[in-house]
C-alpha cells in the first residue's frame, strides 16, 4: 500500500516526469498516431499498465492551454476576471470536465459492448478491470484532444479574420476546421481502443464520423460554426 502511494506521489515530481516523451507523443499524434500507441505494449510489459506512468503529458498540455487562453483573452477580454473565466472554460470544462465525461462513457461502452467473449469470464473475477483502466481511457482523450486543441485553439485564432466573415469561403473554411477536428478526435479515439487486444468491433467507434459529415454539409447552408462558438465563449463582448 505504501509503495503504491509512494509511486503516485512520484508522478507529481517534475524530475520524475518524462517531458521529452510527452513532446514526442504530441508531435506523432499528427505525423504517425499509431506509433504513439504502438509503444503501449512495451509499457504493459515494464509497468503492467496501459495508462501513462506520470502526469507529464497532462501538465504540459495544460500549460499550453493556459498560454493559448491568454492569447485569446488579448483579443476578446479586457479584464483579469474575463481571462480567468476563459481559462476555466478552456482548461477545466473543455479539456478536463468533457474529458472526464467522454472517458467514462467510452470506458462503459468498452466494458459493456466491446469486450471479446473469451475475456468475459475473467472480467467477472476482476482481471479485466486490471486490463481496461479508466486512466487509459482518459489518456486516449488527452491524445485525441491535442489535435483538436491545435486546430480550434491555435489555428482557428490565427485564421479568425478569415473564417469570421459572412461570405461562403469563410463559412466553408471555418466549418471544415471543426469537421476535421471532430473527425480526427474520433479517429484517434478509435486507434486508442483498437490497440487493446481484448476488445472487438472497435471500428464501431468510427460511427460518429458520417454524422459529422452530414452535419457539416447541412451547416454549409448558412450556419457559421466558429461565429456561434465564439459568441458563446464571449457573449459578454458581443
């Protein structure tokens, strides 16, 4: 018990965090996302868990969100209160709270519907819980959300003068940016669960993508997604 607590406390020490590996993961989530999950087999053999051993990825990611929220605040907020409110929305709601909810949903779906039949008996005696960790489900969310962060928190801010216009080009580019972000999140989530050897039919996790495409096509009739999202975040400045 004490050894387990000591191990968890070590994960909070900066000197024990593998920041270089986290940067490598972030880069490969764009270049070769399967390489990120390919290393999981080695992690299972060495530390007997699928989830990351330390919090370096989350801490580094959170730092980027804090900095980016400051950049957004420079354009839309003129008070410390406004910046703090924006930071809480981006970090604690978008990233952590939504991540908690989605990770829990995927965790339930995987346990209930995607477990291979051969593992169901072992699940009843608890070994399956040791294989499918909620922590790993949250790691999948973190991996999947990082490209969303780059597309919608960074690139969208850069392209804001273009995509916030009232013409069709602005509508198409802005809505397509959200389409790519949602589809890539879904695809990376699929890869994360496909990696687990005890799950089946993981391709069903790709079902939302056709729905996103339909919604995107309908939105081109005149619904500018970036404009509406920004109006929600900065309704006090509208």
